[in-house]
């Protein structure tokens, strides 16, 4: 008995186990593809250099408080 025939014979001996194994492999490959797509979209996008350089500012007291409008030109100069 060759190895290929032995594997083929025993692989489908328990059909439920074989089906669940194939489904779990397919689901894991689908999840891996999805996660790699998300990673590529976030970290390898072809955005312009101007859009990549951002300055994030917030009020020192709280996120609910807005920055004073007088700071707009100072921030824009940076």
C-alpha cells in the first residue's frame, strides 16, 4: 500500500471530521487574508506625503473642550 493510497483511504474514513478539518482550514485562510488586507490598507497605502504629516492637538484640560480659535494661525504655521 502506497502512502498516497493510505492517506486517501483514511482521510475520508470519518466524513464529519474531514469536513470540519477542511472548513477550519478554509476559515483560517480567509481570516488570514482578511487581516493581511486590513494591515496593507492601513500601513502600505499610497497616500501623498502631505496627507501623511498631520499634527494632532487637543485642549490640555479635556477632550470635550475645544482649542481657542486664536491658536489656529500658530498651529497652521507649524
